[in-house]
C-alpha cells in the first residue's frame, strides 16, 4: 500500500461513515441533505445502481430512476458529507459491472431480477430398506 492510499484509508476511517455493501443492480435509497436557503432537509432518492466506481475516498456510484416517464441518473460520491445515508432496498441479480444498457430500455424490459438468498439445501435422509 503506497503513501497516498494509506492517507486516504486514514481519512475514510476518520469520517467513521458506515457504507452498506451494495453492487450494481441493487435498488438503493440514498438520503441526501438538501439546503434551501436557511432550511436543511433530507431528500430520498430511490433507484437502481447502474455503475459503481471504487477509488478509495473518491469512490462514487450512479443511481438511475424513472420519474414521470423520464429516466433520471444521478452520480453520488460515496463519502460525501451531503449523503445522510444509504439503504439497500433490494438485491439485483445481474452479470455486468456497468448497466448502461438500461438507458435504452423501458417498461418491463428494464426490470432486474431479484437475487434470492442462497441457502444450503437440506440433507436428504438416507433411504430405509
């Protein structure tokens, strides 16, 4: 680990922010701090993670949602102070690292299968003779 990576890791630890494990295809709710004049409020942004960029403290991810029939994408810095929290709502089962192809799809074609929790199959009882 070089010096820059070490400094970035120290900064991440200093922030003390807990970021949940999520990957592309997951549906997340990002709570964003919004400042309007004197007022400060939290706004929820729910959508599918179509890209994730892991670069230490500079990590970011792109969330896509469809609002009033229009696709809206927003890029978030993972460790930004404007993010109040990230909640994983649904796990998606995809086989690509970047889901940019969703931009060209609409309706049912743009749906993502849900990743079902994998559980060990119960052991079969030996057959009696």
